[in-house]
C-alpha cells in the first residue's frame, strides 16, 4: 500500500561535528538500503547500513498482525488487566527470548476497572459504548431517564446542563431508580454529577456536547476537581448521538458500573548486555491498549517497532547495555513506567540509565512527523515539566535522521504525557517520536505531509477501529528506521547526552545538520495545536 524503500542520502549536506551524530553511518548519495532476509538472520547488524536494511515495515507488520490476532481472540482489546494484555506480554517475552535477549517481568499493583454498561430499554432497545469516570460510585440501576436542561439543537454552545442546583428544580427524582441525563459543557463533570446526586438521582449519564467533532464521541474523564469527594452513585459517559437517543420521551435505561478488582500487572524488560553495564540506553513503548479497542496504532506501532529492532540487534555486542521496556497500564495513568522508575530510585540504580527514548503512536493514519521538543523552540510557553540536560541532543539526533531521510518534521510538545514522564521527573534525559492523536490536521500540515485537513491525526484514537487497517505504513517505515538509528547510535556512545565516552560506530558516514521544524503545531500565546496524548489525567469538563 505504501512504499517501503529506504531513503537515499542527499548529496551536499552539511555534517554535525559531534561524536554521536558524526558516528551515524550512511550509504553513499543515491543508494538505497536493501538486504536479503537470510543475511539479516545470520549477520551482526553493527552498522547503520546493515541495521536499517534489515529493519523493515514488513517485519514490524508481522508483530502488529500478531497483536491484532491477540485482540481478536480476547474480546477486541489488549487493555491492562485483561487476557488480551497477558497474551501480549507472552508474545513479547517469547519473541525476545527467541532472539537471545535477557527478558524479565516487572510486576506492579494495578486496579482493573471494567468498562461500564449502558443500555437503552425504551422507546428503543440499544446497547451503547460507554466511558468511565474516576471517582464514580458503583452499582447497577435500571429506571427512567430524566434529561436535565440539555440542548440538542445546533449550535449547542453554550450548554450549562446540570451546572446549577436550580437545573434540577421541577424534575421528579423521587423514584428509587432515576437516571439523570446531563450534557457536557460550561462546568466540570464532577459538579454536574454531584448536583444530580444531591437532587436524588440514583445514576448519572453525562453525554458529549456535540458542538464540534472533538466533543461528540464517547465521553470519559474524572469527577474530581472542584468536587473533591467521590460519588456514591454510578456515573457513565456517552456520545452526543447516544445521549440524544436517550433523551427521547419515555426513555428507560440500564446503567452498570462494576466494582474495581485488584489485578497486578507486569512490564516486560529486555536487555542486551554491553561492555559498560553502568551506562544503560533505554527505549520503551507501552504495550497496553484501551479497553475500547485493539490499540494497533496506540500503541502497537511503538511496541512492534521495538520488537523488530530487538530482533535485528540480537547479535550486536554493544558498548553500552541496551534495555527495552514494554510498559503496562500506560492508558490507566502511566502506571507501569512510574512503578518501575520508583523501584529503581528506591534501589539506587536509576542513575545507571543514561537516557530514555519513548515511542507512543508512530504510525497515525493522518500523521505528521514530530520529535519531542527538548529545546522548546516550537512553543511560545514552556510545557511546565522538567527537561533534563541531554534531552536537546536527543532531539537533534532524531531531527538529523529526518533531514537525511528527506522527511519534513515538526515539534511535539515536551509535555511528559507518556511513559517518559517518570524519567524526566527524576533527571533522566529523554526524547521520542510522535505522529499525533486526537488533534485535527491543519490545511498547512496537509500541504506539507498530505492527508486530510480537519481530520484528526488518528481518527480512531482510543476507539475500536484502531485496528490493523489504522496504520500509515510509510510513517511506520520511516519511524522504525529512525528508532533503530537512534538506538544503535547510543548503543555505541552516549557522549553527547551525558558525557560518557563510548566507541565510534563502524562505518565512515554522517547525518546532516537538522533542517529545522516546519513550525505548524503552535499558535501565539502557547495554545493551538499541542499534540495531546494525555494518559496522566482525565478530562474534567
């Protein structure tokens, strides 16, 4: 569907005079990387030419298809706490052990929260996809649906449904099983739900506002904010369309929010020992999906790329120890990576980690190429998170790769909104790649990268349609090579990042000076198109 040829080097490019970037091996101008599959199985891929010719999009897709098959066999999901996640862990462990890596499982506490049930009984019968809220109550309620100051006619803005106690005046919540139907808008979810509970509702459905495409899908979030007290009644989310159906006269429904369960989960940690085992190069990707779908872009793309690269690096004798991590429960709040980092801090071993590279969503179907903005050059306002020394140099390396590949790129805000958060909070330099989530692509971006303006970078973000057909194979190909090049660079030397002198990678080639980001992701004042992939907190309103 998409070309998978390796990009040629462009003639006449300048060279960065630093050890790490100058060590990057390239083929002569006009050439292309290619290697027979049998050669990749037996040789040591210790140069960029060798490694990049063996890391292929077909190889990555083999692992993506395996993850899709796992989801298909497990109710369409690979979320933490489900059999689909356990099977995903088993697949990574078996594949990495077969490739000769040292593999271990790192257990951490996890509370599994099932997706809520939302079913309309009258005047139509339908089962709806529903979203959960943190700080909800639990239980099952079947009863009449009572709309509260909702606005179904366009433009649906403003909407103040449930924001004031007076919104409930004149509505009959005296029954034993009344379900309040409120609409997103103006105030926090927790305020709406608390007002409904105070008015006598036994359950609450909060449906999306419906004023924009981004505020029309299934709603999920948190009930905490101004409200600091968990609810005593079940609260579920719904899409605008389903909320409108539930608002019909004579509507009755069933709402069920099951009690959470303790289900400890694991991260998969794999190591390739190096000559210097006190200078560890880490790369990671979260392995779990959301409950709603198989997560083949989010984040099968990052996970599968690392598996393919691990296989192709298996015979390497690196200068620095290389450690890959497939994190669990990222979608539940970065839990796996946070727990692992906390354990290393407690054991006094985190300072062995030279740097951390994060890969979360690297094949979005309506992509733009983005590099974590370590120098914050693309943003009018700082992200408000620590950016450890060395992170800028990681950004430079990825930018150099994209420049050599002839690929335009931009900045992804260095926000800490994925598994690198715990690392940067503890002083570890970090960087990574991202192709976008729920933010719509602009006309300017479509002119640069192609695709559809006005459509999300990933229209199936956190949905059931994030399946094997939800991948941009050209982006997956480019980014798999970019990841491989970075890992190989730092496997030999991290001198530009943390000052630890290593070895020059074999070969005598170099990447060009970065061409610079396109400058399409930020608007004046620090707002605008920040690529948002936030799993650390839910929406509050």
